């Protein structure tokens, strides 16, 4: 009887031992994307022209696979349009320029907001791809772009030139950026890509008080 009781005691004690926690997903994922307006009509140069039959957010890719059916937040860059959420329809495995650089191409539901059918393109953009967006996963519906004119050196990582900031996103309603997307000349990382031979990029996410480099982009 004592032996049986001892075995039962050890079994119960073993079940109470703390379990090794499962690995967690790395958290927030960020991508840029293009507003793509689709039409059956083209001008003499072969560019699509209104009326638009459908609008998609294209060229979205994450380093981690998002869950189909979950929402992302779309933040239009440099246009007077409010952020909004879209659902992930499907994902597709994708290799980068370097085969070791794996990404997930993300297909999102189409945009229904009529403002996207009517808005004019920003400077140096074609009518069918009028502006870019930042895509946040999981969704942060209250995320907002911070105007570059409002940024200061104290708001960004050290050694980051404000002129290279393509987009700064506030995720916490504190009017400070928690996401920074940079675009710069590959040969001169402190210069904005106005007349560069090659353009590179970096994405930073602020975790607590620390900026973390989470993604880079270089020409193939």
C-alpha cells in the first residue's frame, strides 16, 4: 500500500510541474503595398484609365505567415484617406532575391471605399497605382501616419536621417512613431532616394523603448 501511495504522490507531483512554454509568434508584422486600380480601359500609352472596376492592395509580403481570415490595417501614405481594415484571403510562399530570404505573399479582400476610385494619384505615380500604403498585422485599427514634418531626431533611432523616412506610424495613440519605414540610396544610407542608381530600405519597430530592425530590402 505504501508503494502504491508513493507512486500516486509522484504522479500527481509530476503533473503539477511547470510546462515548457510553446514558442510564440514574433508579434507585429509590417509591409508596404500599392493601391492597384483595375480597369478594362487603356490609354494610347497602354496605361489603365477610369472607370475602375476593382481596387486591390498589391505587393504585400510578410516574413511570417499571417492567419487567413484575420484582419490587417491599411494606412494610406501621404493622402487624405483614413486607415481601414481588410481581411486576409490567402497566403502564398515566396522566395526573395536570396533563396534564404523567405516571405509570404498576402492576398487581401478588395477595397470597396468609393474614395479610392476617385482620389487623384500623388506626384510621379501612375493613375492605376496612385499611392502606397503601410500594412500592419495583426490589425491596429487606430494606427495613424505621422506627418514627416512633425518628426524630430528624438523620435527615431540613432543614425537615422529624417530625410530617409518614408512612413512613420503611431500604433499607441501617443503621437510618436512605433513603426518606421526608411527608403534611401544604397550607396549613401543618409540620403533620400531622389536620384539614386539603387534604392534600399529598412523597417524598424519600437518594442518598449528600444527600436528593433525587423526587415531590410535591397535590389535583386
